C-alpha cells in the first residue's frame, strides 16, 4: 500500500465518519440518550476503518502482513483523530512529517 492509497482511505473514512456520527447523534438525541461525541466518533471511525481496510485487502488481494497491519492501525488512529480535529489538520501534519523524512 502506498502513501497515496493510505491518504485516500483516510479521506474516505474521515468523510463517512463525520456523516455517520451526525446521523447517530441525531438518532440518540431523538431517543433522549446521553453520549460522548468524541467517543462516538472514535467508535464509528474504528468500525469504518476496519471495513475500508478489509475492502482494500479483498479487492486488491493484498496479504495481511506486518506492514499492512501497521497501515490499518494507523488508519484507525488517524481516522479517530481526524474525526475530532478535522481531516485538513491531520493531512497537514502528515505532509509536514513526510516532507521532513523524505516520504516512502
């Protein structure tokens, strides 16, 4: 998996995390249930990250090895982070880190 594919997957998960979180929050508000927004966003981000990662592995016939596991764990953590602070800030931080280290 390349960095570009990883960032596309992060964009997909971040976008759908925001949409799904708002939908779930609306349902919980109608049911008058209390919830923690960041925890809810984190759980949804992790579930969507697993789904997108599994879809990538299936569609590309990739092998689940140590490198792929690191990418998927990073996808889950960065998806949660971007759900809380915003996708643009996460991408800016990743681009700054990769420009200093020279990328892949």
